[in-house]
C-alpha cells in the first residue's frame, strides 16, 4: 500500500493497434516488469506486456506512437477505498454485529471471513458502472 500511495503510476508504451473501442499498447521493456505492473490485469497475455485499454478520449493517438500511460490520483484513491478500506470496514462491522448478538467465536470468525467475500461478490456484480469510464490517461511522447 505504501508504494501505491507514494509512487507515481506512469508507464511508457507504444501503440500497436487501434479499433473503434480499444487501443492495444506494448509496455516498453525498460519501463516495468510485467509481474509488478499495475496494468498487468489488462494484459492480453502472460508472456508479453501487451495492454488493452478502452479508447474513450484517446482518439488522438496513432499506431506506432510512443505514449505515456498514467492513472490519475482519483483512480488510485478509489482503488484504495474500494479494495482495501471498505472490505476491512465491513469485516469489522460484521464481527461487531455478530459479537453484539452474542454469537460464538466461531460465528465471529465466519463473519470476519464472509463479509469481505460477500462485499467483493457484490462489487463484481454491481460495480461495473465504472467500466465505461476512462481510467487511464494516454499522452503521446514527443521526441
């Protein structure tokens, strides 16, 4: 989490393909290792650092252009809230609710484990409303 809070999320890439709805980028080898790349979840392959992103607002890029991909601070803070703070909060609230209802230690433990699982299931089911948003900024690097 410390790295997520204090590092700038930027990568250099090359535009490989463009379509009506997406842009496919090849992350430069010297920019990052695929294993530690925050864009890795968008990769189309485990063996290459090819990233597929929505084209929203990035129609100015051309195939072969060298670009810098960055995530705005709002995206970073939203990720911390949705993936760290809220699950821990729900887990604590579930444990407190079961304990206050005179539940056994086993029930409290189950509540602690099941609350974040339920949270993430609901998030995956209903959290798609942000899918259409452009979460990444793509800027062309002028040599």
